[in-house]
C-alpha cells in the first residue's frame, strides 16, 4: 500500500480549497447584503447634518466603498474558482 498517493492528496486539497472558496463567497455575499441593507439607516439618524431624507454623504461614501470592496473581493474569489 502506498503511503503517499499524489492523486488522492490532490483531490483532498482541491476539495478543501473548493469548500473554502464556497464559504468565502457566501460570507462576502452576506456582508454585501448587510451593507446594502444599512443604507436606509443612514437617513435621518441623530446628528445627520444633511436635510431630512438625504443620506449622510460621508457615511454613504464609506458604505459605498465597503460595498465596492466586497464586490471586488467577491469577483476575485469567483475568478479564483474558475482557475
């Protein structure tokens, strides 16, 4: 019996890598959805210097940057799954 089977080891590594990528994609999607859901909370929060109904531009910019970074990370992760 062969103690080191390269084919079996490669399959295990690839399965583990695929599982890791699936988890990462799910986590990134969840974070993106949570960030999107927080956008309405930016309206009319105490201390918002903007007029009523206008989101705080600084907070909106930060949330937008977070969402963009999450989407980029998600794209990178999905591209990694294709390789």
